[in-house]
């Protein structure tokens, strides 16, 4: 598993609240597992939590998820 810099994730998510980033990552991982969404370029043994972190790191997280994070910030 790759280790991610929380400060880098903060800038990519647009918030400095580590709790909200953690909540976003876990919610996205749960959604991916429920939908059984696997990205074609992701290895089969990759965990959903790693896939959620990878989406954020590569700035591929759907806009709806970031908008939801912004709503919670208000």
C-alpha cells in the first residue's frame, strides 16, 4: 500500500480538515465496494480504500464528492 501525504491530500480536496478528508475517503471506499466499481487500470488485489486515495491523489474524484465535502464545510 502506498502511503499518502495528508498535506498533499488537503490541497487536492480544498480543505484543511483532516477529519473531513478521512470521512470523504472512507465514504468513497464504501461506495466503491458497494458498487463493485473497479477501474480497469487497477490491479485486482487493490483494496477499495487504496482506490479512493488514488482517485484523490490523481484528482480523478468525481466533482459531486468534492461538492459534498464543500457543503459539509459550511
